[in-house]
């Protein structure tokens, strides 16, 4: 039932409002998981990620979820606002990695992509510590 409620609220999420994200996170509680918060993948303070691991089922793979930025046109949220994504993915057997990254106007497009590639490299180098496999990163 809760999964259907999340699907219903997806259009609200796209409106980029903190109240919508808070509502979805309140509804999200899909099962048991372990959360590792604030793991650094590079030197900048924003270069941190959270790792959600399923605890009561076999791991099918790892999903890296890059939330969208606003390019200065709206409020940009951080990885903590997307807990519902981590919980939904762990409920179906996936490790979820949700990173923060440097954003405009602090940096421009090439640096944003460098942060993204640094996340993927970090996950590839470290996911086995969390029960994942390097061949199953999405």
C-alpha cells in the first residue's frame, strides 16, 4: 500500500517543495535497512554520500541515485530529502547510494560531472564493504 502512495505523490515531488519531500519521507518506511551517513568520496564538504543497505534479504545490486539540481532556479535539496528513494530501493533488495555534489553557481558543468564520476569510482572501489558487487552497479 505504501508503495502505491509514493507513486501517487511523484507528481508532487517534481514540484521541488520541501513539504512534498517531507510528506513522502514520512510515508516511506518499507522495511529494514542499515544507513551509513556522510561517507566522503572526495575533498569538498558537499562530496558526501549516504548508503542504504537491505538487512533482511539478498542484495540484487547497487543503485546510485543522483537527485536533480535546480541550476539556481529553485531551492536545491540535499541527499537527506531523498530517504524515501533509499528505503524504496532497499525494500526490493538493492543497495542505494545517494550522493550530494557541488552545484551551480559554486561550480559549472564540468565540475558537476567530475563529482558524479568520483561517486561512481568511489562506489566501484568500496561497495563490496557494504555487501555489493562491482558488476551490479546501476
